[in-house]
C-alpha cells in the first residue's frame, strides 16, 4: 500500500536543507562543486578571471534558487552577477552556444548534487521523489528564464563590442586613406594587419540588379564622393539580405588572401553590398585570367596595383576604386575581375568625359561609327597597335589571316586620311576608351 506524503513534511525538509546550505562557508563549498563540474566539461572556463566570474554568477544564482525552493513563486530574477558573466563571454569572443551549455550543465550538476544529498540522508522514497520533482521543476524554470534573459545580454554586449571594434578599424582606415600621418606599428596592432608589408587592394561589390536597397539614407551616405568612409556605421544599416551579401564577399576575399597573397587580410564593409579589402602579398599576383581570381555573378572585383607601406595601402586602394568606377561606366560590361592596370588609360582619359569624347571623335573619325564593320576595324587596329604594328602578331590575337589584317589596316588608313605612323599613341588611347566606354 502506497504511503501518503505529507506536503508539510516535505516543505519542512526543504526549509531545513536551505537553512543548512545558505551559510557562506557551506554555500561556497556547493558553488565550488557545481563550478568544478561545469569546468570539467567546458575547459575554456579554467582561466582565472573566467572562473571568478562564473563563481560569482553561480553563487548569486544559488541564493535565488535556494530561496525559491521554500516558496511557491515561479519567477527567478536573474542576478547582476549572471549578466556580468554573460558579458564576459561576449567580450572574450565565445559563441553564445557556450553560454547555453553552461546553464544546461549547471542544471545537471545541481540535480546530481541533490541526488547525492538525498541518498546520504536516507529519506523515505516518497519524500526523496517529491523533493527531486520539485527541484527539477524549479531548476528547469530557472534555466529557461536565465537563458532567455542572458542571451539578450550576451547579444547586446557582442554587438557593442563588434561595433566598437568596427568603428575603430574604420576610423584608422579612413585616416590612412585621407593621407594623415600615423604610427604604422600602432595602427597595425589595432587593425590586426601589417601596414609595412606590400598590399594589394580590392573593391568587391555586386551587380546593381542583385544589390538589396539600403534600408535608410544613413547607409547610402556611408561613402563620400571620393570613396572615403564617412563613418563606421555600416554594420547598423545592414538588412539581413545585405548581411548575407557582405558575408559572401568576405568569404571570397578570404579565399583570395589564402590563394593569391601571404594570408594577411584586412576588410572594411563599404556599404550594404560592398567591401573594401587589402591582401598582403610577397610577390606579383597572378594575371586576372588565372582561375584563382574567378568569381560568379553577381560579384564583381576591382583590383589595384601592389605597393608597399602606408603609401601603397592608400595608392592601391585608390586604383581599385578607380577600376570600379570604370567597370560601372563601361559599355559593354567588362570582366567580373578588373585590374586597374587594364583600364588605367581609360580611367585617366575618362576623368573628363567631354574631353574624352572629343578625343575619340577627333582621332577615330569615321571609325567611331556604331556599326559592326567599324567595330571590326577598331578591333583590328587596337590589336595591331598593341602588337607593335606586327600583322602576324595581330592576326594571332584576332584569329584571322595576316593578309586580312594588312587589308584592314589599309582600309583604316584610308578612312582616317593619314598614316598610322603619324598619331599612333593618340589612336591607341582613343581605342582604349572606346573599348571600355563604347561609342
């Protein structure tokens, strides 16, 4: 026949247990045991400061949970010491999953400890079962409340830390790009990137039709007219889709750093779907046609020339920004990876579009017509001049017979009204511009 459990008897036992455990010396022994059990499973917490913060949190929680055992309340306020521990985890850079694991292991440790206490006291099975059920119910509520509240605390602290680090990094980069004098060693330490090495600057972005709209005007105003960061607020303006885009660009540039550079990498988000990057390089990077550079739509990449020290950091970036400007103006669309060296002449000539168009019209004359025949003649002339006026070399570039090249060059000179020997350099500049910007 089952024995009826007297609830007042259970309450009295719990009250006695709480009274015995709350004194400082006993409580400290219990907290140490619980923390040891947690740290045995999470070695990251063995650090002296981490353990101290964990102990303060565990002690404050223990007081709350023990006090609640003798009452019928089900709300467990989260103590400030627990918030401090959650912030410590965020500042140390640990994943939020470690915080969740601490609390679930803490509940296991509490149940194990209480089971051992009850076995030592040799209580009647009915009382032991009732006490364990009550304890399990209360610790489950405690863990649920704590995890929900402290996850918010952790995320808020992590966001503050990331924003502070991002802002500091953006400010240093802006200072460098503005041309101000900086202590390279100090700036390198704060950036986590060595400024005294040789840099290859990149600008990564996505095609306009694939770029999510800025959520507000603040994000659109991140860059000024010269391509310099206005402030470090990009993180706060990213929509979820934009965040995914920047994440994609981050992964691409990390691959570049590993495959094309020495592994050193610095990135700064430049908008909702754009990224500035610097890769440390020891030698000359491969040509843009190398498979290591390949990217898929909708990503586009502009690449500066490699250069050393802070001047090279600034100069290579300026060239990458210039290459992007050319890429966005180009008709037809240029390759997805565009080195500045490939469009330097077009960029410089295109800085004044009216003057550039006048140059094209003056130098190419009838060859500037938009028809297919004129396009074919322009292509032949461009190849011929780049091949140092060798019909054989130009024919190989074009995939035609050398006599075809000779015939077309003759026709070109007739349309221009003069020999190519007279204005070859200017012709090549005009052809470079047309190849990029169209007619």
